[in-house]
């Protein structure tokens, strides 16, 4: 008899045929997709969309109430705080990674160190 991966070929063929028989006997999994029937193919009537509600109108009395995005000082402070945070993040990363150990040896065109 023929050995394949240390097992007789007849035993492997029998095992494969058993797996094929079990696969054919197993019920097919339900995927959740349903086919429409003839009764459900008619288009459903949709209700009309709700009426649009008008938003608040802008007038000059609301300009200083904080809804306009802040003043120029707020923008300057926001930019300064953002730059400060970036500098802190860079310092943190450089401290975590440790000092850079790079040595550069300059050589001339003939390969001698300068």
C-alpha cells in the first residue's frame, strides 16, 4: 500500500469521503438574506418628510454672547496653548527614547578621517 505523510492512502481517502458526506448532510447556514415574494414587491407608500424648522436668525445683539467662536485673544491663547502642548509632547518623546547616540566620522576623498 502507498504511504502519504506516514498514513496509508486508503485511510486518507476514507476520511475525505466521510468529511464530504458530513458536509453534504449538514444544513446550509442562514445568511439572513430573504428573497422578496410577489406580494411584497409592490412599492411601499412613504410618509411625507417633516416640515423644516427655521433656525435662529443672526442679529447684532448676539455678537458678543459667545456664540461667534470667541475673540482674537481667545484665538491667540488657543494657539499658544497648542504650541506649548506640542513642545511638551516632543520633550516627552525624546526623554522616553533617550539620548541619540550618533557618531559621524568625516572622511576625505581618499577615505582618511579628518
